[in-house]
């Protein structure tokens, strides 16, 4: 297999880090892939928990859980995390406030069903 000389020149220093034995090189590649997955899971959990709570102990606990027990910890985190983000909770609260205010507000004439002039004069 021939590699382009420029690509070979770029990759040569990095290939020195890998073993010459193909089995060991595959093992090293697998460990590298596993490390990338673990880092991704920790970053994902960190970003997600920051969006879901303002509790520092919950944030720290979630990040530590995912960092020290990568796959199992991530699935536990998914089970234990708050169901909605802070933004979703605030939006729901504002909608409830608006609906409550609309229920208390008196009806204006635009909301009344169409009445004839005679019916309006009786009122």
C-alpha cells in the first residue's frame, strides 16, 4: 500500500507512538476510541446538567458519576436527571401565569358572542 509522500511525512511522527504489532496497534486504536467516547459522554452530561439545574451538588455529582463510571454512570445519569430544562420550566411557569391572569380578567365586548342591537339594549 503506497501512501502519498506528504501524508506519510505528516503521519510518521504519530505512527511512532503506535506499536509495530498489528494486534497491539488495534488494541491501542480501540483504547483511543474508548477514550474519545468517555470524554464525549462527560462533556455531554456536563452540558446537559448545566441546562437542567442550578444545584451545584447535583451538577458535581452527575459529572463525577459519568466520569468515574463512564457507560453505566451515563445511563444512571439519564435516569436520574431532571425531566425538563430550566428554560422549559420557566416557559411553563409563564404560561400558567398568563392563563391564570386571563381567567381572572373580565371579559371585554370583543369576546362576547354576537348579540343583536335589541339584545344589547336590554342589558
